[in-house]
C-alpha cells in the first residue's frame, strides 16, 4: 500500500487547462481541481468577480522588465514575479525595484529543474537556496508562493511545498511568449490576453518578450474599461481561504 501511494504521489503532471472563451473561466478538469484543492494550490479566482491577477516568470533578463515595471506603476497594478536564482543574481537591481514598487517575489526554484523528478530534500533545497539568496540580496526573509518550472509538478511536490510553507500558484491565462527571438508584435500578445481574460484570471506572462512589454499598457487599460480590477496574489489567497478584511 505504501508503494502504491508513493507511486501515485510521484506521478508527473504537466499543467494545462481548457482556455477561457467568451469570458468563461478556464477549466483544468475535475481531477486537477481536486488535486490542487487538497493542497491549497490555486490557478484562478472567483468566477463572478471581474478581478485579474498578474504574474510574470523571470528566468533571465532580456531588457524589457523595466518597461513592464513602469507600466505597472503607471496603472497601479500589483504583480507577482516568479524568479530563478540566476535572475536574482544577474538582475538584482530590478529585483530590488520590484520590491520597492510593492510587488511580490515568488519562488520559481533556484536552478529551474524539473521539480517533479527531484527527491524531497532536493525540492526543499531548490526553494531554500532561492530564499537564502533573496534574503542576502534584498533583506526579504523568504517567499511563500511557488511555481514549478514549465508547470511540471507532482502531488509530492505540492505536499512537500505545503510542509515547508510554500503554496503553489498556477495560472489560467497563458500563451507562447517565452522565446526571446520570436517577435510577433504587440497585437499578438494583446489579442491573446484579451481573448482569454475572464473573472478571476491568474495571468502568466514572461518578461523576456518585447511583445508583452508593448501590449501590457493597452491590455490593462482596456481590461479596466471592461470593469476589471487588478489585485495581488495575497488578495487571491485571502479570497480562497474565505478571509474577509475589514
């Protein structure tokens, strides 16, 4: 029985979902919904409130993050930046600006491995090495939100994350935007975002894409015109936990 449970917990999942159409929330399916809910992992918010949550994955700097930060500041839109160890050490000034601007730092692992294939101790090492470097460079004590590289995870990863104080945050809006040399124009990114936007959307973008930096101002402005507000992952977690602030 122990072997059976251990095998089940180690099964590898590649995050995916049925994309939103006509403003209907994205759907990951009953199996993944049940698995994520067991460990408090989240990929979307309430389906009846026009709220969106911005998140960015940063593995390395490509010259467009400053523009993205400028847009977020101008639009008063909070975001979470899921960073790797390489980004922490190679773009420290930008990391410090993210924090100074009030954004949240998320843990995307130190070395960007397939987290589902690591031993428990190696999983913890990836997160804690990142947190140690973050504290050394910025004074921030630790991260609380984790996102596995390439969306590859296992039940064991979610469990070990919980046991060490990390909540996994996935996403419900995404598109192919991680190839730094594949330029499609701002309209490609803008259209992908607007077509998938839905109440409770957790939006994933990569900061290496010039298309994203150029599309972001218009996307945020037009989403606001549709009645959307942008909130932080802290707000999403409080909503998930049913916590109402005074």
